[in-house]
C-alpha cells in the first residue's frame, strides 16, 4: 500500500494523522507501506502512477484534492484499488473500472464538535475558520462549525458569529496561515478552527505570538488530529476521526476482491442474486441444529431444562461462528480466521457471556442446568457444523459474489 500526501507526515497535523492511520492499519493486517509526502499538486498523478507501475495493490490519498489524479490513474490501472479519504460521495461512480472508494467521516459532525467548543470558549463572540481549498468536506466542516458555535453560544447567553472562511489554495502554505490568523485576530476572532494542515500550523504560530504579546493565553485554536495539548499554548482540543479503521476496511476489501466488483445498482434489492434464498437455507440449518441439540439434551440429560440448555448453547454459539463465516465469500482460512481484531474481541465477549449463563449460577435465572461433559462435546460438534457447511458451499460456488465483475 502506498500513500501520497501534499503535506508533511511530520507536520503534527493532518499529514501525520493520515500516515499514522495507514501504518496502524497495515501493522494490524501485515501489509507493507510506502509514502511520498510534501508533493506538489502537479506531481499527484505522476507519483500515483509510479506506485502503480511498482505493483502496489492499494493507493491511499488523504484528501478530496487528489480526486482528478486518482480517477485518471484508476482508469489506466483497473487492477489497482484507490482510496480517497474525504473523497466526494459521487466519486466512486465516476471511476469507470469501479476501483475507487471514498472514505467519508461526517464532515459536518466534525465541524459541530469544534463549533460547540468554540461557542463555549469564545469571549469576544467572534470565531474563525481557515481552509486550504474549497472542498466539499471543508465546506461541511465550516458550516457545521458556524452552526454549532452560534447555537452553543446562544445557550450560554452569547451571540457568536463566524468570520467568512478564507482559503490559502495550498495545504503547505504556512505563511498564509500566519497572514490569515493575524488579520482575523484584528477582526476580533479569539477561537480558531481549520482544515488546512500546515496552514493551520502557521495560524497557531501567529496565535501564540499574539498571546505572548498580550501576556496571557486568550486566543485559542482547535487543532488537527495529531496535534497534542501543550504542543502550542493556544491548543484547547483536537478533533479526531478513526481513519485507521477506514483504511483497514479498504485493505480488507482488497484482500477479499471486493474492489474487483462492479458497483451495485442503486435500484437493486438487498436480497438480490440469491441472497434471500441463502438467508432462508442458513436459517433452516440453524433451526435444525438447535432442534437436534434440544432433542439430545432432553433425551440424554433427562429433563426439559437440559434440552433447553443444549438448544441455547447451540443457537447462541453457532451465531458467533456464522459471524466469522459471513466476513467474506472467500474461504475463511484464505482471508485469515482472526485477522479482524475487532470482530475477535466482540466474539470473545459473546463467548464469555454465553459461558457465564451456561457454567455459573447466572444460568439459574435462565433455566439452565449442568450437562454431562460428553453432551457439551456433542454441542461443540453441532456448533462447528455451520463452519464446515459454509466452507464447502464456498468451495463449490454455492455462496457466490452478489455483484458482477468489472468490465
């Protein structure tokens, strides 16, 4: 996987955050990574192409500004997957090979969080926002920031206004950040938020200088994801999105060939391509296994409660097994049984809860009873049946991809 970035990955802000997200996701899944940072806009396309020529499986571009270069490269390299962090909602549909995805945290909600803090902190009633380029995500953050600052300020008995957004035209122009911040401070702004990477760093420099000149910290900045409290005196908080999870989803999609599929038609039903039949058949399988468990427990456990205990164990634990089965239409052993760490933790928690009901006094409230050890082993066999059945079904093609291949 390769990342391109027009800011520095050591900028203490957006570039660093996006790079760390890639590294964290890659470490979790065992991917190799490479990065080219501080590149000029004119070099976007050539840099992407160089990685495609080297055989990289996934190109990661953290920003809407890379859209044109990514779409051009994606058309020329249909077997390479491309991920645009904060890309446009309509961008994937523009990719003729269906190999581009947009990773989209809710920009307006990010703006709301920062705006709420600004509304609480402002003393002058004037707050400011600095952008690099007029992107959809930047506008979303600005509008959310403006709206929340005004609302929270009103709840606090203040009238809060947001200065018109300004754009530097470049994510690396720290000098523009200094210039903009000084001008906005002159207009009374005392809380800043931005979406401009190194430009924001320049703004914080100007804010710190203004605070030093006044002898106190009275002008504040809400920072980028990797900016730490104490890094600049003016920083009062940092908005954070879990970009590592988004990047990890792209890696999983590439591993399971999801990026090789044509986009799903907008009018296609959720149960299309035989999915409805699969759901019914799998439901019947779970019903039969649960009934077998009940009958075994009732007959050899000697009571209705023993049958109910077996039925509960089989039904609950087969669902955990099925959660792993349904991760992919490929063999679970091909993609790696335990490569999804969040699913692993969720499954472990579920198993622990089931065991609490089965093997502790908690089970009394649910009508559970103790069973002979060999019945528990029989139950374990029933629980593993869905794994065997689904692996066989995948191997012979009964579980098929629900989208066509790219043309």
